């Protein structure tokens, strides 16, 4: 998979992309990320890519032409068609189902808007998939872009240390096609501050462990995220 990011702040990305799972994916050529500064496509000597909104109001709006030129120039760098994504509070809520869908794409092009937003005409022309990572407002789309990069990267074959790691995460498919929260996890020591590891996890009985974990998943989901079960029942 190739991921391109269009941003006004490319310096925010190296620490994330050069660490942990992202670095492993890049080394194994599973996922390659390319970060591009939108200002490189500015058509003025001051590299200005935003302006005040028509009709007045606070903030600045990203202009059409620099972003249009950036998208098409970057898309020409690879013959694979890209799935265009724009991060915006008005977008489709990012969840595990959408992450799994996007993880099957060969190429993603992520547009990290900033300030007050982007000119609506560029949205109409580019027709990106608009995504929100939650009902709150961030300064720009850079952090949501990092969230999506991490989420889709860990679903690529060979990226995680264990082949079942991703399939056993919260929100992955579990019993009867329900998406459940993960079960509790424990490691050494067996007892800490008078709290002991559940005996079933020490039994060596793999079926009993699996049954216990599934029961814990259902209990946690019912208590902490009953909305997930309500969606299934509906």
C-alpha cells in the first residue's frame, strides 16, 4: 500500500512514521508513506495557499488551485489509482469497519485540511471520501491522518508480530458477527498487590481460555459499549 499525505505541516509526521509499527511496515515495504507540503504548489512568491472567507467570519480557508494542483501532481507519481480522503468534522465517522475497508485499497491520498477548512468547490471537484475521527474539533487534519495511517497499517499482512493480533483487537468480528471490545490481559507476576491472574488463564486449557475471553468480551461490551450490541440486535 502507498499512502500520500497533503499537508501544510509536513514536519509533524516524521516522529510517527519513523517509529514502531509504521517503521516496520516501511522497512518491509508493506506500506510506504509520502508526505507532501501543499505550499509547493502555491502560485505566488509568498507561498500563500489560504485566504479570508467570502461573507466574512473568522479563520482562513484553503484555496482551490494549490490543492487541486497538489492532488493531481502527487497522483501522477504512481500509476495506481488513489482513494482520496479529506478529514473534516462533517465527514463519515471513522470506525473499524471503515478502517478494514480502506486497508484493502492499494493507495490512499489523505488531505489534511487546516484553519477554517477548504474551499467547498475543491471538495465538489475532487469528490473525496470525507472522514471524521470524532465529534470534536482539531486544529487540522494532520492528527486524524496519523490515526488512519496507523489503523490501516496494522491490518496489512506481515506488519504485526502475530498473525492473529489484528483479528483479536477490540471492534473486530467476534461471536455471531458481533463487534466486541477486547478481553482483559495479564502478564507476570501472577500476583500483584494481592490481585491474582484468573486461574483459567493458567490452566493450559486452550478451549477454556477461549471461552473465558469471549465471555469477558461480551460482558465488557454490554457494560461499556452497549450501543455495539444494540446495532447488532437492530
